[in-house]
C-alpha cells in the first residue's frame, strides 16, 4: 500500500498568483493581438497603395527582371517600402508574443517585455501627433489640412499615449515575481520541440525578410550603390536606333507619353518587316510651364560619351526644350543639358528636387533651327563634363562671382561670370541616362529622339 501512494504538493494561498496578474495577462494577450493585427493591416495598406498608385509603370518579365522601374528608385518610395517591412516585422512579433502568453511558457515574461518595449514608442508618437494638431492654427495647405482633421488627430494621439502607458505597465508587471508565478506553475513538459521549431521558423522568416529588404535596398541604390566600372576609351556601352529591343526604356501612354513609333513624316521598311525609321517620341501636353517628360534608360554609367539625335515634331519653335539627362539617380537628383529649336541651350543640376541653373539659356549658331535634327553630345569623365551640339563645343557661362549664370550676348558671359567649355562637379559619380522633352510656356510639344550611342570617352573629347 505504501508504494501506491504518490506524493503531491498543494499550492498554498501565498504561492498562488494574485488575481490582478491573471487580469493583466488577459489584457496583454488581447492588446498584443490587436496591435499585431493593426500593424499588419497598416503594412498591407502601404503595399497596396504603392502597387496600385506608384508602381503602375513597373513590369516584371518572365526572367524576374524589373523593367520600366518608374518610381521604385525614388527615396520617398524606398522609405515607404522600408516602413511596410518594419510594420510587418513588428506585427509578427506582437502576434507571436500573444501566442506565447496564451501558452504560458517560461520565456513569456521576457517576450512580453520585448513587445511592450516596441509599444512604448507610441508614447512619444502620441505626444508628437498632439503637438502637430496644435500647429494647425497657422496658414498654408498643411496647416489647413491639420485643422480639418485636428479632432481625429487628437483622438489618435490620446490612444497612442494610453497605449504607451499600458506598455510601461506591462513592462513593470513582467518583472514582478507574482506575475512570473503564472508561468512557473504551468507544465512545460509537452510540445517543447515544436515550440523550438516554431521559434526557429519565425527567426528564419525574420532573417529572410531582412535579407530581402537589404537586397532590395542595394538593388535600388537606397542603402548602398554598387560602383559601375569605368570603361575603356571607345568601348561600346550602349547603342540603339529604337527599331527593336526597347524594353529598357520607360514607355507609357497618355497626354504626357513616351512611345517608340514612326515619327510624322517617317516611313517603315515594309520589305524587311522592321520599322527602320522608328524613334523614341516624347509628347508633353500637361500645360504646365517649365516642365519635361522623362524616358529613362535602365542602365548605369560612370564615364560616358553620349550622342543622340533629336528633332522637333510638333509645338512652337520658340517654346520647347529637349534634353539629355545624365548621372540620373531619380527625378530629384541629376544633371540635364537642354537645347531649343530656336537656338538656345542650358545646363542645370537638380539635387534633392532643387534645381540650380549651372549655365542659363544661351544662344549658339550651332543649333539647327525649327524641325531640323540636332545631335546632342555629352561627355562625362569623373567630375568633368563637356557639351557639344552638332559637333561644336557649347560654352558654359558659370555664375562665378555672380549669384546666377547670365549671358549678355552670344558667347559673352556677364562680368564676374566664368566662360568655360568644362563643367566640374563631383556630386553624382554615376547614374543612368534619360531623354526628356517639354515646354517653357505650357505649350504642347512632341520631340523624336533617334540614333543614340554611348561609348567610353577619350582622354580629350573633341
């Protein structure tokens, strides 16, 4: 009889977890589950917005190659994508911790502190949102928008502050022995292998997500830009007459459009089956002054010698501009050299969306007027750039001691300016090539680009 008696331990009243610990555990599980769900919905909403509105021009080929990348390379889009990834990771953490708390596993208090630490960020976020609502008394579009939604902003701010305070309470509670007894008393015998496999799977998923995010950040130059090797002099880098294989260019329809087609007045070679007079036609019709439409080549170059032929198809002779952009990173960071059909040319630098006129509009007799074709040539070697129109060097009027570049006549730079055939600037060391056409006064413009050639530059471009 004595062998059949099994000892047991009766939990005393002093060892039982207090009632508040159980209520806190239920509140933490519900809170973490709700927070994880909201974060996941937020991540999916950002991705849905990006794919529906920002990536409308992106095409994924069968070889998993992204063509016509459009907005992907913009820093704003990169930050939004990074935010979606971070929200998804935070969502996985919150939901996983809620599951661990439900199983009352020994490591649950530490996991709960990690999740609570993440939610603590909502405390300063709520205070910032409330501060933004108080700024709605000013003028301007942003202030008016904040004023219209100030009540909603204040409600969200209060909710974030309350969540931050709850997270602080969770963090404090999980360090109390009375709360930890909820998990010490729970059996840990079953399912330990499955739990470990679950944590391994979650960890691998997080690592894979981070690796994919870092890979995308490198591929799109947001985190790190892989250097492009410098070419040999005369080395062929790229050439096209736009008769075929144009999938590396941004093409899109609409009022502002870029299409490969036979320009007005051209004829297709029917016998060969190819349109031998095809060209890249850029049409601008938005009606906004001082704007251009882009078509970007999905290739990067460091040093280059670029030549392209352009001619005006439609629009006023004196209110157009057609351009070659180089060292192009995105629409907010690039150099751009433009000419007009009435004999003017200019050079500009765009950095962070702010345009600087390196050399303002100056006149040259090298430009063929009207609908005559003109060859634009840009040579970039390191931080030095030279420009040519129809084989003649385009002199630049740099601002020098003046606040702005200013011509006082053809080939004559204002006193204090610098007249030169070389522009030196090392802001952008490599980038893509883009062709652009647009307007000066808002008129509709159509320009055809053809016979584009890019080679490695010689030591002295002439």
